[in-house]
């Protein structure tokens, strides 16, 4: 018996894609970046083709949730897809935030399909330099 290696085949992705069609409407999570700088924390979410009015951002008990719905522009069509990687249907992603976030100053912007949410650090949590006398 000979075993063959199939290059660039991701079994998890294959099964997730297959189940996406079985369990319509699809639930997916957008690709996200999370990072910290000197001033605060950031979450960026890729939401291509999704209108800002279809996105909801909720902050509750230290957890940020981005959720909404992407519309399937070809529902009911007779297309045969060879790859279908752009998410549609309901989506949701949640992130636990550190306790040094100034929740009164959370802001969000949406530009060219990228949602960006900023969580400034509380002033007392920001690093400060101490002078030696």
C-alpha cells in the first residue's frame, strides 16, 4: 500500500466549507486582527461587502462582540462554485478585553470593508516615566 501526500489540502477547512452548505444559513466569523499600542487596544475585522448598518458592536462585562449579517447576493441561483470562501449569513466574533480599558471612550470606524474598534487605556494604566530627583 502506498500513501500519498496531497499538497495544500486542509482537512479542517474542507469540512467546515462542506458543513457551511449543509447548515444554511451559514454562521461564520470574520478574519480579525487584535493588537495593543501605547494608547490602547484595537480590534480590526474584515467585513467585505457588508454594509455598516448590518453590523452591531456590543461591549458588555469586559467582552466585545461584533455581529451582524452578510447578504448572499446569489441565493437561489444555479451557479456551481469551485471555491466559496467569502462569508455570508449571520456572523459573530467575541473578544475578552483587559480591565484597564476606558469603556467611556470606546470608538469604532468602518472604511472599505474594515471595521476598526479602539479601546483607549485608562490614564492610570498607561506607562509613565518616573524622573529621578
